[in-house]
C-alpha cells in the first residue's frame, strides 16, 4: 500500500516541454485547477508535481496499489479506457461552470494530450496521469492519451425502462420518475401502463450505477440504488451499441381508481350539466356554492384510508369543487373523538392529501359527531352572520351516530334551517344508518348510502352527492 503523498514516478527537468515558460508556471496552473477540482477529489486525476533539484517528483494522495496501465491485461485495459474517459468528461463538465472555462479547458487539453500511455497509472479504478507537461508526445498524435485511449472508444447508449406497480400489481400511471447516473440526471412521468422510457442514456462509466426514485400521491417516495454489469463484449465493441435495461418498482401503496385530475373535473362537469337540464334547475346556472368536506377518521375507517379509497374520494370531491366554486377549493374537516379543520383541498395539495394533510393530525378514536356539527355551524353561520354564498357540506361517515346525538344534531339543523347551508350525509359501508338517515326529514339535509365506495363510478358518486333535494333547496334560496 502506498501512503499519502508518495512518489509515483520521476522526471528530469530537462524534459520540460516548451508549452510552459518554466517549471513554476506548471506549478501555478496545477494549483489553480486543484482548487477547482478539490470538492469531488477530481484533482487526484493529475499527479502533483514537486520539484527537487533537477528532478520533478510526481506525487499522489491516492491509496492502494499503483499499477501502470500497460501492465493490465487487454480485457482490463478496455474497461480502464472507459473509466479514463469518464474522469476526463467529469472534469470537463466541472470546468465549464467557471468564468475562465476556456482557459482552464485549454490547460486540461494540454495536460491530457501530452502524456503517452506510459505515464498513466491506476490505483484500483482511479486513473492518475503523471508527466502531464513533460513529455515529447505531439498533440493529437497516436501516442497521446486522448487519441489512443479515449477517442477510439465506440459509444454505448442505454434505453432505460422504468416500471411502477402498486402493492397489488396494478400499473401506476402519473408516477414521477428520476434517473441519476454520473453526469446524467433526467425525470419523467409514467404512462397509463406504469412505464417510462429514458431513451439513449449515454454510458459514460463501464459500470452502470444508477439512483432511481419514484413519487406518487398514493405512496411514499421510494428510492433504489441500481447496478448493472455491462458485459466485456459490449464494452469492447468497435461499433455503436445500444443496451436495454428494465427496472421495476413495487410500491407499498395502492392506487385503486386513480385517474388524472382533469378527467375527474370533466366527469363532475358533465354530471352538473345533467342536473342543470332537469326541470326547475334554471336558477342553478348562477348559483354560488362553496364546498366543505367532512371525513370520518375514527378507527373503523382505518382500512379505507390505508387502501387509498379516501384519497380517491377526496380527488372525486375536488372535481365537484372545481366546477361549483370560484376558487376551486373545498374546505376540509376531520373528526373522530375530536374534530379539526385542516388545509383546504386544492390543486397544489390534492395528490397525496391523505398522506400529507390528514394522517399527520392526531385526530383518532371513536365517533363523536356533535362537536363537528357544532364547529361547522359556528364557523360558517354564527361567525359569518350574513354569508353571500350557499354552502354544501358533504359529510362522509361509516356510522356511529346514536339516538341522543341525532336528536341534538336535528335540533341544530332545525334552528338553522333557513341559513344558506345544505348538509349531504353519505353513509359508507353496511352499517345501520337508521338514525343518520332520519336527519333527511329536515329540508336542508340529504342522505345517501354507499355499500362500497371503491366500486362506485365517478358519475354515480356525483349523482348521489348532487341530488334533486339539493336542487330543490337551491331553487328556494
């Protein structure tokens, strides 16, 4: 093992090339480029000159066993040539970011053109060039490193296919994908088959070492470090070669009825247009309606949240809000043993709303409906005594109402029956909704029962939420 700052080789000063006025100019240029290349240790590509008497000692901080390029087998040399090209390209990219990039690039060109292969050493897979200003090789000759080791390599491109499937094997569309390799970073979005193709990704390094990420509203961001061994036959090919690679993500989430947002909005628009064509619906054309969504977050709802059904429902409700409200938002409330008003649903936070907005809250436990009803009435009626808009409250629950709570809630509704607020309760699942359905006896309260929220189509859901009773109530306002 070579300790740090050991000599790789030595050169007599009399072999100094004419490209430099003197040896001190050589040292000055090295210091300038070393400062730039230090953050990623790219400076290690060039051995450091140290003048002692009439000799220049070429030093390195690299650790490991030094082996001249010429002592490697022909098969090893093919791989090392590609490694060398990778390091040269990486350094060139770094230098481009500086104002004096052309001067630095000119220096670099001289440094890597001048030495012949006898001055190339490898510490494992790290190339180090010595004698980078002290050799008699002519620029561009077939003895120079650039000409002999880099320019002769055939290009290799990769068609990189990324596939994303959910926990049940369903294709995941609209997943945001990123692919990062050395000197390469690109992003894309999966198609309806859950696939995305990064086409003609250049293979700079002989080892494919990629970092891949996938993000989607229905699951947490996932990352993978992927390695692909490129065969020697491909690396040594004298003609352009294309390699196909496929990587498959299996997520920990479920996408259920995931659809593009614009599709949801269009379906809701069509449902609303159908309602406007009904008898006595003329007054609705100019109706101003705000939306408030109330979601049960009690323990019995846990499975619906985990499976993505509630996230899917939120996206459907946004379709209504995008058509009926000027701001394209829906106020959002959650409740269990306690209640809370959370961030409104809007385009910027819609995807992943359950994961990013609802789940971080500490609302949990059993059902307690009275406080949430009281809070909504206080917010939209008591605190706004003269509201100028109608409000539709979509209240989704899997049950839990008892006779005492229903009686008190019904009294609240009766007291505020002439206020501009319509309550549409939606019973989810197969619970007994005898008490809950009894609320619909109040003029501004409706009730719908859905056995399976996951299986109902968007059109059917909108018809259950935008009911004839709602139309009748709006016409009387």
